[in-house]
C-alpha cells in the first residue's frame, strides 16, 4: 500500500537534490500540458510584475476546488516564487522580499528599525469587536508611515486577506468585509481580497497561506489576515502569520477564566478596542484584567512565548480616534516584537516550523478532498454510510475502512500524475 508514496517521494527527493532555485520540480511540470504551463508562466510573470488583475485571477485559481485549477495554481505559485527570487538576485537592494536570511536589526537605529519583509500579521477576535474598522485605520497608518519607519525608498504595499464564514447549508459566503474598508479599498498601494472558509475551522481558509505567499510575490510586503469572528480555540491563523493581534471588546474581563487557554496562548499582542467615550473606563479595566491573565500565561510551558521570552503587551486603542494615537502605539509595538524575535533568532525558526505544519494541514485537506471525490470507492463509501446510519458499524471503524479501501485501490491503479 505504500509503494505509490515511496515511488513519488524518491522521485521528489532526487529532483530536489539536483535542482536550483531557478528550476521547477519535474513532477509538477509533468502534470500539466504545454499550453497550461505557458499560461501559468505568463500569469506568474504578471503577478510578480505587480498586476493587480493578474493577482486576483491567480488567487481565484488557488481557491478553486476544480482539480485542473488546483494543479495550474500550484504551478503558478511555484513559478511566481522562482521569478521573485530571480528578481531579488538581479537587484537585491531593490526589494527585501523573500529573503533567505533574517534582516539585520543590529545595523538599524532605534528610530529607523529594519523589518524582515515580507511580514504577515494575523488579526483575530470575536464578532462585533471592530476588526474591519481597526484594519482600515491601521492599514492607512502603516501605508503613510512605513517608508519613513524603515528608511527605504521602496514603495511598500499592503494586502488584506479578509476571511468570511461559509454557509454550512449552501457553501456560499457574503464576502462583504471589503465594503467596510472603503478608504483602504481605494488606496493605490492596498489590495483587499475577501475569501471564504469553505468549511475550514480555525478562522482562516484552507488556501490562505498560499494566497498570502502569492501576495508577497506580487510585492505586497505587509499582509494582514483578518479571521472570521472566532472563539478561544480557533488558533489556526497563528500557524500562517508572524504575529497575531487579538482584538477584544471593553468589558470582556469576566470571561478571562475561560480564555487562559487557546488563543490567549498564541496571541502576541492584545488590543482592547473601542477605548473611547463612555467605554474608556471599561476598556481600562479590561486591560488590567488581560494584563493579569498574560502574566499568568507567561509562566506556562504551554505558551508559545515561553521559549522566546516575549511579554505579551495589552494595549488600548480607539479605531475612530482622528489622532490615530492608539494605532500608532500598536505599530510601534509590532516593530518591537519583530526586533525581539530577530535578536533572539526566533523568527526564522517560527516561519520554518509554520511551513512544515501547514504542509501537514494541507495534506489532511487534500486527502479529504480526494476521498470525497473518488469515484472508485464511491459505492463502498455509500454502503458504509448506510451501516453507520443503522448503527451496524461505528464511525471510527467506517473511517478506517474507507481509508484502507482508498489506499488499496490506488496502489493497484495509481494516479498517472502521481507517478510521473
């Protein structure tokens, strides 16, 4: 049953040993026609050149559930990464994107810090906390101040990936978060893309990491990932971002006992939003409550910050304050975070670990997708489903049998694309 995976793995390893950063994996090329590869090459080049409509088209292919679209999108993403690396090798000073080594923070002054572009920032919180309003004001502030902050002549760009929940009945999504960011939507250096979860748990979509990578290839060196309104256990966004902002409402301190695990363990910065007007006293009390909770979490070995020694700050912020004082404080704290992570050598190891974890999460998604759409075992699955409904077979046993049948079927009649 393992023969297929062994043949595939050996061929992949051998190709990896001989290829350079300028080459495309042979097994990826063999699954596409020459016409598809030509189309993918052209689209990848246009994405890297910064064409917004090409980026949007490529993202649509990445998010498609059609097998031919997914194969083509994998090729486009691989080519876009290759072309971006080639651009950086030709002119390394023009863009810090996709650098293989961490930026040197020691050479930067405290007033002009160096950020390890591209950076990904996750923004999570319960429904109604004001994430979209915060993102619009924060995004505008970052675009206005980023060039001065890092002493660079580059035209920095910002992407927002807004994740919208999908209907459990129809599978559809409203995708309306973009309408709540009208000023940011019209900014020439901003790109906002609403995407559906399509049933994926954790607050993000199944392809969010790949979409973020494509945005980085297109020159968007700051990517904000806005999750759906999440609960305390939905922490997948921390697996695809460098930093996680957890936004909370004033008056949320009563729920702290139930939130000391889960998202509180992976949040890097906590923001008490709506800290203005009559809500300011409640926001100040909530900040004290969360500060006490983060102090307790800092001593827990289960916290992601136990090894990095990062003390999670709790900030007050008003997203509608014309002075943007709270938003400015959030950005300054983000800069402090990246300097701390770089100084300790934690940022690159975190990114490497995330890539491996995301690979295994994608494997689960791909396996489930292929099982659901496999015509060879469809009848067998239907029979087992009937036995489960009638309580003849347990769901656990049925799942094991389906997987065994799938592996047995494809070891006898392997997918030709898999063996190439």
